[in-house]
């Protein structure tokens, strides 16, 4: 008896664990298959985990370049004397620092914008299909109108000829 009771309790515990894990999967699948639920969960997640959208400045130091130029000049004073002058020119060229303004990417906002873009592209394609169908139906209606006008004109001519010949007895 004691053995059967522990087995029943063990089976009940095992079934409860399996049931609870299947419930999470069921809820996850239900949310993932419902776009409205995804939007609600995403909005709550965005509110609970805000992103840092402050601007950051990145400084890149410029390079310092030193340019040295040597030049020599020879001056002849008399026939036998000679003086040499050495001229050294040093230029310091400093490039300016570069400041880059960066913003952290907000991938969630980008994903929402791409979803909206896809939605509007689908709507535009649907409207284009509707416009093509409308153009086709208008073309058909115009063709029918031309045929009906031709038939009425022909009937008018026939009736006119019959009336004219009937009235001349």
C-alpha cells in the first residue's frame, strides 16, 4: 500500500511538471502567432527596458608632422676664401582633431520601422492590384458602352428607314 501511494504521488508530480512546461510553450507559441500580442509584449518590453539614446562624442587626435628642410649656400669672399652657410627650416604642421558624433543604434526601433515599411509595401502592392483590376473593369465597361451605342445607332437608322418608307404610301 505504501509503495502504491508513493508511485501515485510520483506520477502526479511528473505530470504536473510536464503540464507546466507545456503551458509555457503553448503561451509562447500563442504570442508568436498573434501579431497584436507581439506588439503588446514588445511595447511592455520597451517600457521596462529603455535604451540609452544619448549622443556620444568621440575625439580622434590629429597627427603632428614636423618637416625639416636643409639648404646650403656658399659665399665666395675673395679668390681664396670660401664661407659655407647652412640654412635649416623647420615647419610644424598640426592637423586638427576630429570629433565624431555617434548615437547608439536602436535595433528595436529599426525593426519596428522595417515592419511598418513592409506593411505599407504590402498595402501599396494590394492597392496597385486593386487599381489594375479597376482599370480592367473600366476598359470592359467602355467596350460594352461603345457596342451598345453602335447597336442603338444601327437600330435608330433601321427604325428611321422603316418609318420613312411606311409614311410614303
